[in-house]
C-alpha cells in the first residue's frame, strides 16, 4: 500500500458497517430514553481518561509507558498525510480512534481517524494554536483541546459540546480525576473544568501578573525554547490519587524556570488550587515534568543536559545524571525504574536505571541514531524511531529494555525528518507521526 493512501472497504463491507452503525444508533437512543426515564436528568456517569494512549505522554504523568502487549506479527496497516507538519504526539482512544493535530495552511488541522483503515471519523478546522497540543480523550471518545483564548470539549463527531474562555492557550490538557479536566495555559492560568459542562470546578489561578487576556497568543513564540515570556511551555504531569499536578514554570522576573507542585483537593467542601512545593533546578528546567508510574518520583531535564529526579512528595532532589541533552524535553520511564531519555536528533539510544538515591547506566547503543522519544512497555520492551543507515528515511525499532538489544525493525516508508510520537493502543497497535505530517498505523493483518 502506498504511503498517503488509505485502504477502502468493499461494498459489502460498507453496507455491513452502515447496518451496524444504524443498530448502534438505535440501541444508544433506546438506552438514552431508558436513562432519562429513570433519572432526574443529571447524569452521574463521569468522564475520565480513556484507556489506550489518551493524552500527551500516554499516562497522566507523561511517562510514555504502556501496559499493552504489542503482537509479534505487527505490520504496516496504513499511512496517510495530514497536509501539514505535526509537532504534538498522537493519541489513541480505548475504542481505537486516533487523534492528531497538524499545522495545515488550509482545510482541517484536527483529525480523528479510524484505526482500522485510516478513514477520517471527522476532521475539523480550529484556530491556529490547536496544532501545538495533543488531544485529550475520554472513555466516550469525546476530545478536549485548546486554542488561544478558548478551551473546547468536542463530541465524537467533532461538534462543540462546550467552550470555556482561557487566558492563553492550554497546552495538552490532562484529566485530574473523574469529570475534571486540568487546563494550564502558556501564560500561566490554571483551570479545573467540568468535563460534562465546561464550567469551572474551582477558582482559576493565574501564576503571573503580566498575563494578557486581550492577546491570548502572547508568549507562544518563546514556548519553543522554554523562554521567559512563556511561563508554562509544556504539558503538566498529574497524580490523580494524590490530587496533585506538576508544572514547568518560569516565575516573573526570575533568571530561570523551576518545578512547581500544586494540590487541588477539597477544603471544607470546595475544590481549591494551591501551592504544594517549589523546586529550583540548576540552570532552570525544560520540557514536561514526568512522573514515575508509581507517582513517587518526578523527573525533569535542566538546560545543561542533565536529568534530575526529585521526590514527588516534597520536591527534594534525589539525584542528577548528565545525559548530554534534553532532546524533545521528555523521556520514557518504566515501572521498573528504567529511563530512556530523549537525546538530540541522531543521538545514540541509551538507558539508565533509577536506584533511588542515584542513577546508573544500563546500556548504550552507538549504532542507533534516534529520531523520537522512546515508548516503554510493561513486558520489558520499548520502541523508538531511528534513522536508517545511510538513508534519510526512518524505522521503528523494538528493543529489549534490559539490554538494549534489537528485537525487530518496522520501516516507515517515505519518511523524513523525525517522529513526533509513538503511541500504543490498548490492543497493542502502534501509531507513529512524523514531523513532515504523515501518520503510520501498525497492526496485525
């Protein structure tokens, strides 16, 4: 199958799908009537993060870690272009829909694809800025995304369910518990939004006094390099059990950015956003904070190319380890303490181990020139994009997380540049997006 093409089901298959879709609609309508007849009209079914890979970094804590098992006979199922560069990683819902945003000049810039065959379930033109974020998906396949000045809740067809004003652009929102969406803008406004209604669940917090509601895109240009005019340049990390989230934040008038933790539990029946702790990191921080899968440790890069680990409970520094750069400003962290940092494009693939009070080197692959953030799986393997030897094209490599040994390679036909994200569905399918704007889906055929 050619890159950019999408397989088309035959006529019988299309008719069968239409019948199935009609049956689903009828069943849903009957269920809706039944619920309405038995309730006061207020739903008690609360949205939460979908299974699969529902947000930036795959988990609430951005760990790029999945418990799904990738089948051994995986193959390229389809690929297609979006029409513009992709900067934010893809997401996959528990119902195997793929969400992608792209910087297109015309047409759609927000896409929802059928994972089975690459058909557009919907595509939508949103205001410029949407392409800077990964979509957030709930268990119903509703999506949540921000543009400068507004945060949207979308339904399964892309229609607007609600919209909430924001001071700035909320970058890659997260769920912060049932029915609660955390939206933090690049200007430093924090909001907890009801996923059903779009109403605020707590008084919003603004972290700096130089916010400009009349210019919601203010400072976006500084976000690329984590500059001082972009107070919050990256996605938050969330611990829903502790009801705490973590930000990369640049205080007004300061010479460097820092890590800040905020609690949002109820006080006397009212949900309140408040400071938990602040940690200064030498040289300032860059990229998104990353929580270990058990939420006990927070990892962050500094601008000098070192990885820092801090105690998520109090912000105390545990160790630092020079990894030679911060790449895309994130990393993959497994439940066993294996960390695969993202280096600069073309950097070797390396892994380190969190030993509690220090980090140690696990292995080093100089022969692999990486072109993406890695994704780690609970079965002890990982995936990363690498440059093909002597070529400009890319391939996905599965590696043993304990030794670094290559297990298999899946080419990305006609690929260039680098891969902006590798997502894993709950069933073990892989989705990769390239910066030039292509989407690749691998599954068992």
